[in-house]
C-alpha cells in the first residue's frame, strides 16, 4: 500500500492495458511508479477486458506498420519475462470490394514494407480456406502472415505483474478527480475522490473512455474523444465443423471492409464458438451507459450467413459482451503532452479508437519515453498530437457510428 506522503517518479492514472504497459515500461527502467485505477483491477467497464483482441500488421495507415512490428517483439519479450503466452499467431485475412479505398490502402502498406501477402479472387479464396469463406465476385481477399490473437485481460494482468515485480505500487478503487501542478517544488499532485493525494515528478493519463472528462477537469482542454459502447458477438459453429475454425490451424483472424466493417478471430476462448463483430458502436457517457441492448444485428447476421459459407449458425449470437471504444474523429490515437501550465510533466494517451490494444506494448514504451525524456525515439508522433484537432475540433464520425 502506498503510504501517505510517499513520492513517486511517475504516477500512471488508469490501469487498463495502456496504463499497465506504461507502468511496466517506466518501472523496467528503474523508476518508482504508482499505478492508480478508478475501479477494481480487471473490471469490465472499460476497453481492456475480455477474452481476445486481434493483431495484424496489414494496416490501411502505413505509419502504424512499424509500431505493430515493434509491438510483436515487445509482446514476446514480456511473455519471456512472465513465463506464459498472451499472443497467439494466426494468418490475417482482409476482404472487401476491389474498389474499397481502405482495402487498397492495406495492399499499399503491404507493398511499401514488403510484407509477404497474396491477393486472391473469389475462387482462390475458396480454395485457400477450403470453402470456409465465400466472397462476392467483385471482391478480393488479401492474405498475410502477421495476424494473431491477444488474450486481453491476461495481457493486462501480465503487464501489472511485471510492473509489480519491478517495484510499482498498484492501487485500485482510486478515482482520480484532479491533477494539479506543484508550484513550489515542481511535479504534480494527483487527487482521488476518497480524499487521498499523491505527489509525482511526472504523470501519465491513460483513462480510456474517461479521457475527455478528466482532461477537461485538469486543463480545460476539450479533446474530441467520443466514448462508444460496442458489442462483441460469438456465433455457434455448426456441428462437425468446429476444428476447422480453431486457433492453431490455418483459419485466420479476419477483417471485412465496407459497410458494415466487420472483424473476427478463430475459435479460441469458447470452443465451438467464433467471434464475429461489427467495428463500431453507439455514443455514450461512460458513467451512464445504456448497457445494451446493443446494435441492430441484421447486416451482421447476413454477413455471417453469406461470407462464412453457411457453416456458422447465423440465427443469433449465442454470447455477447459489451465494451468501450474511445473514438477520435480521424481514428488515430492521442499521444502527447498535456501542455499548458503542465508543460511536459503530464502525458496523455487516449483515443485508441477500437484498434489500439495490439499496439499497447509500443504505446507504453512511447509514453514512458515521453514522460521520462521529453521525446519518443523511432516514432513519428505528428499523427497523434492533440493540436491536430484545433482546425477541425468536431471531426467526422460517420464512418464508425451506427444509428
């Protein structure tokens, strides 16, 4: 337990996957870290819980490719320290209309970075996956090797355990209400709603769907990060076909471009079930969520029936889970100094837009670099600066919201 009056090199606010990864990275370098979480550790109210997340290097935005490739190495490095696996390899399969702009950008990224990939027509897709995918004649499939599944809650636990082993102090049920600059000795004071306060030389804020609220309180800045409630669906594989979809075989993690935008993983966490879900959700207040009833599933059911060749029961998902996205207008992350009176003493990581989990090891490394040295090596942060919203603060969410 942190004792009143104890001082820290870095206080990390928010113990989801990004904060836990950051605490690990900072503590690994020998610094004294406090990791605060507003709810219980491993709670299910945010964006870091649950069974699985996909990882892939074939990205429409080519600047994410080096970050994903570094993350692969950092996932395996962390696994080697903890002694168990959280990252399970698979192929990645992207599909969509041959005219789809985002899919064409995926292909361009593969070409730019010499990522081994195959571009397949309908018949070739059917042949490669033994009839498990059926795409329309005017679609193409793109198959690459760098896919896989991350065990989500297990990954958060791994980073926290490694941070703890490095001397990090972990405190949950500690809702941070304010962060204030210490005008006398420098550093910052972090205040919690139960009346405790902690001093740190520096602070990192990684509070997911609560980022806009906390940053507004602390600095007055309005960040256009919109919390969305999204629903993950699991579907029953028809009798006798379960093994064809299991992780460890040749069935890929997959992504379908166009409307609706769909993603899925091999059968892993629930034997006989496959995860297929829509990438998107409904705007919500993270402190007053609807908790469902979720999105209209008509187009998703149709996709499951048609694209998975009738081998998966498309009547209804047999299990669902609710999760949070933190969407920025351009779907890019926010990784930057809070600025203002805080200068470089407070760093913000947020707006991971439903696709950041896979990159949490490298995001943790970048946030650690920023808070400890004032700069991040080996990454171009211009895409992630807070200042990019000043010209277009409202942004445009039409590609991701479902009405």
